[in-house]
């Protein structure tokens, strides 16, 4: 970083300007900084993109900032719009949110709906999201499924926001990697009807920790920063590996005929053991291009140790040195069920089976009633 003669701050949000880490507050490329100094208008990249392209970028919070934000939400009289990734419910629930929302109603938004097979009944998925939220101590007033990327059901979401906010402010909250910023960008386009009229001057509360979007009645839709949830598969992967692991298009199910004592590896990211039960075709719902490798369970540990990062990818060999060990979860399946690998997908197995799922330590593996 070129040494600055004095500390510079973004005139859009007040963040201290820096040129080293693009994922941290106040980042701007060195070339843009030099041009900004010359024009006497220094913006961070986040504010620049908001000003010129109406794009809201995600910003991560420290633990202290996170607690301050939750306290602010708890003391506000507002509708809380909680955006979650339906592929990673456990990794996209904000820890402790239920203790802070108070009496404020929660509208839960399951994003990335477009990636799910069309054969999956959306009503069943909404019920599962609601039940999973209840298990976390949350009682959402409603559940809506969207695709921010595909601009799907955004109109319906806005109608529900107007229905439930009852003249109050709206706080949009979510952890990183759930697509919250993309959704906010779609909301901005829908509420203005245009893409090119928004500048930072339209957002009087634009600071480094929030963006306030004016609503028609003088209240605000407040976009809060993305909160880091460490127990996400995404945190263990570089961008290239993440693209190979996270579904990019509608999932196409794949069937694998397995006998007891056989194992499936999903790259080096996760593992499925068929321990006991009738021979069956297990159905895998994961990113279409993710490599799946079958082997005997008795040889699986040695196979993983030898081939992780090479034959078994992602992640690549360089990342394996820092990649967590796989933790094991065993389940007795009493009805047709999905063994869910948080952030990756699921495997559908028949009743009367005993199975085990492995995922990086901290990443959830759970059993649910089959969705399809």
C-alpha cells in the first residue's frame, strides 16, 4: 500500500480508506484512490458502486459490531426481514437473533429457490423452513421463497413487506454468502422503477454499517451488513472451489446404486457412508459438476488421506493443508429421508437404513423428512 500523507475517509460512508483488503471496510483500488484525490472526491469501492451502479456490496461485521447491531434491532420498532440460504439453513441463521428481536415480527426469506429441482414442492419447503426456524427459537410471521439472482418473487416479497411492516421501518438482516445484497439491489430496482437514479445522496443514513433506503411514507428500509457465521462451508473455500461446490444452476438429481459398506465422496468436502440396510439407489442433490467418487467404506479413510486435493477436489491440494478434518454424524433412518450437508446439498435414502455423513468440523450434517 502506498503510504498516505494523511488518513483519508470515504465521503459516502465515513470508512477509513485502505487499498490492501478488498473484503474489508473502506477498500478502494490504488488507481481509483489516486483519481479520487485528484478530483477531491474519495469514495470507497462500495460507495462508488452504489453511487454509479446502484449495487449494494456486502460488508462483514466484527463480533462487537454484530452485538451492537443486534441491540439496535432489539430496541427498534420494525419489521425484521431475515434472509437465509435455503441450501444452508443452519449456516445462515444469525446466532442469537431470537434473543434480540423482542416483539418485532420476522419475515423469513429463503433465497436461491431457483437452484432447487422443480419436483420439490415449494409448500413443503416453506413448511420445513418455518419448522427449522422454530427449532432455533424464531417464530416467523411468514416465509417467502425467492431468487434474488433470477429476480423471482421479489414483487411478492415487497407486497408482504408492505403488509407486515404496518408503517414501521424495515431491517434486512442476514449472514454473508446468502445473497442479501443481490436481493437488496433487486428491491432498489423494483421500488424506484429505474436503475440509474440512485446516488448516495438518496440514502441519508449511508454509513459504514448500514444503508437506509427511503420508503414512500418517510420510513426506511435498512440494509445491515452481512454477519459472518463461521460454520459455513463457504468459509473454508476459495472462490474457485466455491463455484465448484455451490450449486450454480437448477440441480439435476443423480442416482447411485449402493450396497451396505459403500461410500460416496463429494470432492474432498464431504462423505456419505451406507452402513446398513437394503441395497438401494440413493439420490444425490448437489452441484451438477461436483465430482462424486464411490469406494468401499473399509478403504475410505486411506483413500481420502491419499487423494484429498488431488483426485478428490475441490478443494485443491494447496487448500488441503488448512482444510478442517471431516467430522462424522451417524443416523438411523426410520422413514424416507434427506441427509443434508449444510451449504452443499443432500442425499435421499430409504427407510430402514443406517448411514453416516461427514463434513468439515463445524459444518452441520442433519437428517430431515424427504423433500421429494
